[in-house]
C-alpha cells in the first residue's frame, strides 16, 4: 500500500481561481446577455513580438532539417540564451555572474515552487502578506508550513503584513528566520522597493544567515531609476539570495513557457553539523535529475527579446500595459476609490469601499458592473478588504471596465 503525502491534504483551502470561475459561471448562466470584462487572472492579452515569432520560425526550420536538428539540450539551458541574459539583464547593470549560475527553466512558477527542495522541511520561513500563493502552497506540500490555525495562518510561517499603514512594505521580521520569499514588483499589491528598502532585506539576511528567494517576475515593468531590477544590485546579495525571473509578463510567454533562476556560487546552506554547502551544484543536480530542459525553439524565442528589434517590440507591449495601469489608476482614484500600485507594476490594489469584504466587493463588481477582479483575501490574510485588478487587458476593454466601475461608484 502506498502512503499518501498527507501534507497535500492540507491544501484544500486554496481554491481562489476555481472559486472565481464558479462565481463567474453562475453569473453567466443567470445573465446570459451581459458582457463580462475580466481584469482578474494575471494572464496577458497581447501577442508575441514579431522578433520572437521570427526566431521561432527559424528554430522550427532548423529542427526540421537533419543537419540542424537538435535533440535533448543541456538541462541548464543553451549557452546562447545564458550569454544574452548575462549581457543584457546583468552586465548592463554592473552585475557580474558566471554562465553556470544561470538555470533556464519553463517559468517562474516551477522554480519558485521547486527551489524549496534544496532545503530541509524544518526550516523556518517568512512571507510578505498578501503574496503570490505558490510560496506558501509549495511549502505546505513538503510540511514546512506547519499546521493551519483557526485564523487561517500556518504555524511555521511568519506573516509580514503589508498594509496601507506601512505602505505595503513591511519591515524584516523582528526575529531570525531561515528562509524569506520576496516578490518585487509585488503581486498582488503592485508595490516596489527602492534600493534603500531592498538593502534592508539583504542586510537582514546577511546578519541573520537567512536565505532570500527573490521573485522578480515583473522586473520589466520597472521604470523608476531608484527601483532595482535585480537583488544583486545590492552589495552582499550574492551570498544570500536566489533570484527568479520569467518571460511570461516580460514578453507574453505565459503560453510559451520560459524563465530562469540565478543561483550564485556563494549562496550556501548549512548541514545539521554546521558544514556549509553551496546550493548551486545542488540545484544543477536537481535540474539534471528532474528537468530535461526548455525546448530549443522556446529558448531561441527568449533570445530574440534581447535583439534590438526584440527589445523595442517587447518594451512597446509593456508600455501598453503600463498605460492601461495609468488609465485604471487615474480613473479609479478620480472616482473616489483608494488605489495602490499600478506604477512600475502591472497590478492595482484597490481598497474595497465602505468596508466591504474582498469577496463582497468582488460579487458586487461582478453583478453590478460586470467586471471581474481577484479578491485580495485569496492572497493572504492581510489581503482582506482589497481587490486586485490587472493591467494586462485589451485597452478598449480596460477603459470600458473603468467606466463601469466609475458608474458603479456614481461617477460618470
Ligand atoms: N511569480 C509571480 C509573482 C507571479 O505572479 C507569477 C505568475 O503570475 C509567476 C511567478 C509565474 O510565472 P511563470 O508564468 O513564469 O510561471
């Protein structure tokens, strides 16, 4: 008899997107003529850049010819993409990394979810709250989160509340923890950290021997010079931080699947006897055993976003989403709503008016404005009372959604 990993049975409380889908479907059945606008799920709407499509065509042609066909590639990724990353994402910002410190993946979800495999189940951990649910869920699966308390919080997780009072930027924990997940620009609050603010986290990690998992999936949305794109812009971070990146929101790769993780050689964790072990070779070994690489065609597609025309095209799409964010932010604020985020980030964090709960606000917008958001409570306890809207929509639909929400507020 095989025994189940019972930690999986603890996951049942996390049904955010299926709960949303159920409510939206119920609405559609009872209101078949109404047109819903979805600003909820964080998927993109704009197509791949022409440079990316062209590169994929070329790669498909290569795969179709005997002389240029490629089978299994290196599990860590092809050199051509790793070189493009080192040059464009890091050297351009004065960060020196080695090719063997970059691991190409099929996206940031897999890497944020899998990286915890390198660490014992009984490390203590902290997350900012609210945050991308994968960090907690993947730790529940291996038993690291502990038990779920009556307040919905996990016993071995330190929650760092992000509230209007602290500008959604919490201080590092007052006690030491082994592992902290950070996500900036943040999903769901749309907040970013300045260099000085990020330095506090790196300094905390250095002083407390803490490992930081820095999820920079939305780095491409940063426009302000004072907001770092990489945690390695902060001195000392290479000793304490693993950085995870994604092409999903950078270049519309949500359906194509590609990202990468940086595991600097200096990053270590301890054995029970106190010996320090580098995590880089462990992650390499893990990938070689459990991952057979991202497809050649996809890696050529990712490489194309670093060409001059690729860069221009990708930037134009991100500018389009950032303009959506501006239209949303200004329209909603002018209607009297309290809005955070939407600058250097594709997410807006809306305070539910009149003390409504997240789900009540969600339902009212669905039924009365026919606009779908994501209830903030689904991202953690401190998300209660908020709703997340995304700027990834089509421009006309986005503008129409804002008109509808404004009308719902009584502002025309
Ligand atoms: N990290 C964060 C913070 C995200 O919001 C998302 C997707 O929404 C991901 C990672 C997943 O990205 P990918 O599509 O590369 O798996």
